[in-house]
C-alpha cells in the first residue's frame, strides 16, 4: 500500500532515545489542555534506564516517566518534568491536569498551571503491585473512571482488572477520594472446558503456567487480561443499555496466543457505593467474557466521540499470525500473534461491530513498530501518540521513539 493512503504517515518525533540499544521509549499518552496546549506522557525503560537520574525499579525493570508539552499543535515539543513511575496516563479533572501510573503501588501527580509545574508523587495504595498501560479515562456523572490491574503474584494469569472511581472535583491526590471495584483473576475465572469451538486458548496452554511453543526459544504465557479500557453504553436501543446509568463495560487486552479477541467485564455500581465486577450476559443468558475485536490481543485504546456518538478504536493489526513459529523472520518479535508494525483505526456504534476507518501508519520493517498508542480529540482532528521505532530500534517491543500523529477532520472517515 502506498504511504500516501495512510491517515497520518508523517509523524513528528516527540522523543528519541539517546541510546536505542539499552534505553527504550514506552507507553505514551496524550491530552488537549487549556489554550490548546498538548500534553504528552511516556516512560523510559531498558537496561540503561537504571542510570537515568530519578529512575525507579518497577515490573522487574527500571523506569523513568517524562512529560512533554506542545503549544504549536504538536509541531514541536518541550520537556517539562520527570516522574518516578510508569505506564502513566494524563487526564483533566476539577480544572487540574493529573498523571496516574504505577511503580509497584499506584502513583499520581497534579499540575494546577496547565502543565508548567507538577506536584510530588502521591500513593493511592500501599504495599501492592499494579500493572497497566496508557488506556482511556471516562468522565461521567461528575466522576472520573479508569481501570488498572492489580498483580498480587507474577504471571498473566494473576492480572486482576480493577475499576477506579473518584469525584471530579475532589482531591485526587488523596487515596480516600477513590473507590476501587471488586476484581476478577484470570486463573480463577477462565474455564478452558467452556471455550470449545473457539480459538481460546490458541496453544495447549496450562492456565497457570503457559506452554513451550518452541522449546528453549518461544514460550506462550498463561491466559490473562490486562490494559483495560472503560466505556459506558449510552444508546437506549442497545441490548446491554442500562437506563439507570450504573453499569460500565470494561474492555481488556486478552492474552491467549491468538488474535482479535478481547476480554470484556461488567462493572456495576452498588447501592452501598461499591463497584461489583462480573460478566455481561447475552439474551441467551450466557456470560460474555470474550468478544471479537480488531487487535484485541494487543494493547488498544477506546475513545467515545460525543459528536458522532461513535466509539473509536486504535489498535495494532495482525497480518501473519498463522505462520509456523519456527519460520518467523529475525525481526519478528515473540510469538506469531505479536506483530506490532501496523497501527489502525476503527469505529463502532455499539462496541461490538467495528468498521475499518483506515491505517494510521506502518513502520518500514517489523522492528519499526507502531503500537501501544493513545489518542485524544482536538476539535475536528484526532491526535495520536505511538510507541514507535525506526531503523535503530532494538526490537518491535523495545522501541526508541515516541511519535505524534494528527488525523485531520477524522469524522469524515465515517461513511
């Protein structure tokens, strides 16, 4: 495909690693702040990150978060601050900008001057271990909602999605402002005997220990879910619509060795103020734990647009997941389902039927990834930041640049 047919083929580089072989750029987030200022967050990792001033150990590696801003629509970027946690996402609440992530416990910082200066980090948990990525933040009924994953023990199978809620105008640096939902651990929930006639799991995976795909070379981890987005169904004609407005649907990356399925959970606000986590049901009465989704096997981002009344999905496209593992090329990363080169955009009116909008951008090689991306709406345009790689990238996973993409008049893609 000719590069001119891509939606945003000429990105601006927000950040380039000074040492691509051992310092990697991860997990970018984007928001549109007051006066059109753009705020981009991301973190650095890799063997060389331990030598960076302010870096912290987390997730078996050292990390350092960074904040950049742009006042010219993303054409140029200025470094504003560092923060000692990772997998962060920026959002606005109560007139302030917040950045929330984790380094073991959940950490959060705040800016009250449009991103010029930032508070010290505050912990929302104590003595826990959390995981996440830069997924979405939902503003609804005067509250902020976002999802992260508690990880009480190592392994994909131990990921526990949690929905967090806080009043928009409360002090979000104060742990008491936040309500945490119940959890669902994959190893306790996924019954492999009930997934017959589906590709779940793709390999003969033990639910607690995974499986060797190529002995000594490639391993498939145990099934699990992570990197969770939160949505609400507003359309009263939808069979899953709740007129009380007390239910939310969580969509998570589903790690099972195959492609294009995500995990879905139902979060329900209780009368006592707590939040229960379970599964939605089909009209048949059966639980819905998994749904087809383009790129649902990798980190994705869901954004609701009030103008079109559509959900927009930013995800990574697979093209060759059925290749025999022993035939993978040297620049392919991990298992066959782990392609990270093609960043694509879809839209949906119901979170189930996804319509293809276009290819955002494609790296020139498999190693030059376009993945783990986030987005925000800026007037008529869609802004995207991507964890990307160029010819100097260490691998498709461990990439060396953060790129900014603008899709002008993105709503024209609906036809």
